[in-house]
């Protein structure tokens, strides 16, 4: 079975101009070739005849007509191109087919010896299309020949006169090469490189809200960063109130079923003057389908004892393969303090990347 996967357009798409064959018509015609051949000697019988078609050619026949007559039958996706044609459009109505029927005739002579004689019979046939087709460029119209079918019958008359009837069924596919723009879909088997998060260093803020992240109350920027000039501090101004930052990844060039992901981040505990370290950091990666329903995910909790005091440390969380139907991913950090907690938590330099395909 062919590989299939669902793909939803992101906000920006990458397009490329390509040349693609557009099938204008598929047709076939029967050519009947009657031929009488005088054999070079008297024969007792015809053993068999091998036949094939050689030098098969097809020439399209165009006429030029006003666009008004064809406006209603031009496909919608091509109507823009035809509207800009001045002086009428080219219409393909007929095809002239020519070729040579090559035959090898095997016969038994009066001495019971099998011999053969060669015969080549040229033929020409005009094929009229059932539905004439408008074309953009006559020079880009090509005719592809499918393998013809051949049947030859014969009758031996007076020992040396051979009457033959050949039936050749010509099959043609008429295409026009047209330039179109297509959207490039990502391969589901190849992980795109790089961090999939916007502002992973949490540098951009408006007040106490990170520009590219969602945040609850009780979150503020801090200049105590792992790198850059800012980080996010969870648990300020209240060290006993829950806080969270989160971001949804909808990059359809990167989010696809069957892929695995890695979330890594730097965290540190900010110790106060009278420290009571009693909180939990809950880290989540949740998969959602295109309707916004959660379909899978993974989470991990880190106690305050595992996060170093006043020093950054990197932590990592790996996901299972994204389930079928995955369209977006939510990355979330939740600060869960106990009523006695006095310390806060800082998060910086978050990386969410694809690490494997299916």
C-alpha cells in the first residue's frame, strides 16, 4: 500500500513551481489494413505471420477559436491562464496517426521447406477526439503511445497470392505539460532540525507575560538567566501559589504522527533568606489532534530536592512516538508549591526538538 499521512497547512507554506503533465484525452482507434501479397513461389500453406507496429507517430491538429465558446468547460484551476490569452485559444480536435505494419510471413513451399518473406505496410489514420480540448501552449502538447494491439488474418489464393487483413488498435494518451505551483509537504520519516519553540530563551516579555509563551499569574521575568539577559521565574510574587508557563507548537513541518521528541531545559531553585524548599516542578508534553482534543502525552515531576540551589542544571524529558492524528504539541512547566514553601523556581533555555521518525 502507498504511504499516507494527514497534513494540515501551517500559517506559512513553502511552494515550488513545477511542470506537470495534464491529461487532455485518452483515446483509441482501429486501423484496418487490407493487403494482397504475391509470394515469390508457389506455397502449400501459410505457417504463421508475426506482426508488429514500427515508426508509430501521432501529430495533433489544432484550431483557434474565441475563448467565449470554451469558457464554461475550462477547468476552474486553469481559467486564470486562459483569460489572459489574446486572439483566441488553441483547441485540440484531431490527431493524425501514422506508422508501419511490419510482418514476417512464414510459409511452406512445394518442397515442404519453411521459408519466410518480409512485408512492410505504411498506414495513416485521422482520429477525432470525442471532446475537443483547449490547450495553453501547442508546443507543450505531447502524445504518448501505449502498446498497440494487432491481429492479422489471411487467406491463401491460387498458391502464391496471399490476401491479408490486419487490424491494429492504436491507443493514445494526450498530455500537456503545464507549470503549476505546489505546496511542499514534509516527509513524515525525516525530522526537521532545530528547536521547535519560539523564544526558547524567554527573552521577550510584556510586563509579566512572555510574548511567545502563555503564562498564569505568579510568573515574572528575571535577570538571573542561564544565558541571555532574561529567564522566567515561577512563584513570584507568591511562593505558595501555583504558577505555569506553556507553549503550543503547531509547526506542521515538524509535528507528525510517529515522530519522537526531546524536551530539555535549564532550571534552578532561588533560595530566600529564610528558606523552606517544598515544591514540585511538573513538566508535560501533550499531543493534540486537529480538533484540539488531547490524545496522548508524557509528564515528569521533579521535587525541589532534585533542583540545585542558586545554580542552573539541565533536565531532559523524552516522549513516546506521537500517536496517529497528532496535529500540535503543548509544552508546559507547572510550579506546585506546598503552603510552607518560600523558594521560587527559574526556567531558561528550553529546547523542544524532533529526534526520531517512524
